[in-house]
C-alpha cells in the first residue's frame, strides 16, 4: 500500500466518525488536534486503523492524541504525519 492509498484510507475512516467532514475536505493536511474527536472517537479511529493496516500504534501516541490538548507533544501532528507513522509501523511489523 502506498502513501496516497494510506492517506485515502485514513480520510475514509475519519469520514465514518466525523460529523463535520469539512476539515478533511477543505484542508490539504489538517492537524489531528483540529479533528475535534473525543476519546471514544479516537479509540474507534485507532482500532480501525490498526485492524485495517495490521499494525499496532504506540500506546503513548494513541493516549496522547486521545487526550489533546492536555498532552501537547502531538498537538502539531498532521494527517501526513500519521501516514508516516503508519508507514513506519507497517515496515517494522513482524511477519506472522
């Protein structure tokens, strides 16, 4: 799966969760903090991505993104940054 396919899949997954889809339709690379997802939404989002890409996202990343803005370490993470993270996780996954 290439970068554009991963990005489209992320957008499709977000489209199932977001009520207001304008953030992913109007911005080329929105920040994750601009998505206005609650903790449950983030949980569903990460679960779907992990299942779909057969990866495990780092717990710290998931936890901190789920609790924005309280955890500012990832407040500037963009969707392209999330694509990069998924690509790294896919590359580093262990074969089953």
